[in-house]
C-alpha cells in the first residue's frame, strides 16, 4: 500500500491560506504553533517533518475534500522549519511579496562529486520550490557546462567526462511556466590521462559452427581485478553467410564496442570491453551466421576511460588491389586501436599503417587468416587520422579501427 501523501502548497488568494491536502495530516488545534508531519509535495515528493510557525495565530478549518486550510492574517510572514531530510534542514521565511509571486525557489539545487576528476558520478540534490495551490509550476533541470546547456544529459544520473575538464559544471532548474530559475553551486573536474598497455594475443587454428562458443586459452591471471580490458577480435569464416559476434569473459557478457559491417562475410573484426573480475577467466567468442573457422584476439588494459567508443570506421571486404584506407576522427587524448584480417594463399602479408606500433601479427597455416593489431595514443595526431591496410596475395580483407 502506497504511503499517503500530504501536499503542502501556498495558496495566493489574497487572504493568505496554507493548503494541506491528504489524509495523514497531523495537526493540533487550536493551532498557533504546531507541527505537521507527513510527506510533503512541493514540486517533488520529499519525506519532511515541518513545524509551521507564523507571526500571527493560525486558524484551522477542515474541508469536505479532506483538506485543511490553515488561515493566517494577510500581510503576515510564514516560516517553515524543515528538520529532515538533512539536505533541506533549515528555516525558510516567506514574505507577503513572495507569496504573491509564486512559484518561489526556497533553496537552490546542490551538486557534488566524490572526486574532482573525470569519470565520477555526480550527485544532484534538487532545489526546494514552493508553488501555489493550483500547481502552476513545471520545474525542469538542465546541466550546464560553462553556462551552456549540455544537451541529452540528465543531472540525476550524470557521470563527469573528459569534455568537462577545466569547465564549470552547474545545474539550472527552470520553471517553464514563469521562466524563473535557480542555479546550483559550480564544480570543476580535472582530466584523467588515458593510458593503454598491450598484453599480447592468441590465434586459434580451430573454430566452431555458427552459434557454437569458441574458448581462448589466453592467460589473464596476472591482471588485477577491476582492470578494464579492451579485446580486439578478428576471424575468418568458412561460410559466406553474414553474421554478428558476441563474447563472454568468465561467463560475464562483454560489451560489444564496435564491429565490422554485419553484412560482410568471411573476414570480420570486432572490439569488446569487460572489467576483469580477477583470477583467470576464459574469453569465449560466439558467432551467428558466419562459421568461425580461424580467429584471433588481442588484449589491452586501459585506464582513464570507460572504454566507450568515441568514433569508429571499418574497411569493406575487398578482393581488389590494396591498400584500403579509412579516416577516423580523433581527439588529442584518444586511445586508438586497429585490427585487420586477410584471407589468402600461402605467403600472404598484411600491414596496417597510421596507427602507431604494430602490436602483433598472427597467422594460421597456409595464411588462411593473417591478422595484425595496432594501437596508439593520439597525442598531437591530426583529426581525422588516416588508417590504411596493405596486403599481398589476399582475396578478402576487413579491418576495424576505433578510438576511445
């Protein structure tokens, strides 16, 4: 059964009436000073115990619709003393001028972060608004970065990011009816430098049919629990049916960050991310549509980022002459990863350029799958970054590059 709701609203009718609406109103009469306890709804519901005090005596009048009118002399101040919750504790005085021009923001919103670095969840305590009995207010909240609205964000569930570094973050509450606003305190965050460490890779010479999980033997035991992993995958399918890839790590689903066009057949690439739970979990790859004949993984640890993809681009399958190039938009602090696979006759080669260091080149017998993994921290790299793949003797090539 839902808790009864008591609505405390100030009615500006010239006589100065405080309207209480709800079955659980608790008052003492005659009421010159008293305490009303219940759930208060001003603009939002909050559990608050409110001693109500006035400069003149209150009159109490029960109404047929289960409301009570607390009447006080016109021209008086109304004082509310909030004792709970702690965020709203204090004394609030409403003058006749305030009561004549509702809604009114009695307490501005407050925001905070547990640590002044990017990537932290922001706590948002909404402001306290007083509306008239007709409820003529519609309060919305907006996140501001240096005074500009950050579109598509919800202050109640926001996590600070690199774009916030060095900027003033505030939350502005705005009544869309009257246009009145209230702005929070400002917080600033500093950037966390992103880093990447390449751990190695594994190429498998056995695969599985569509839908059959393929486990890898890569040893994750030396990686500390809680470390964020980026895992790049390249496979060569013996079927011409297109499909997708999914992955699990110790039974935990991995987040698919990007993959080659799902309509592509044969060679396909993807990037996954997962937080290491500790120990030595097994990375398992499953494909749909495309039969996984040969596949490889390359593993990185990253810090200073959630692993979410900022931008990505992919080569198409190509039996035409190399090289193939793509343009990847990057920013100075981005971590860039590229992986490509080529299917070809014995002696086929594959090379990626534009993305820093070659981390690993893997191949299976007769070069049925040759892969190469690269990574780079953008630094002063220009945007867009040109990534190219060059191969010889191949009949199929697909590649994927991402920045995070």
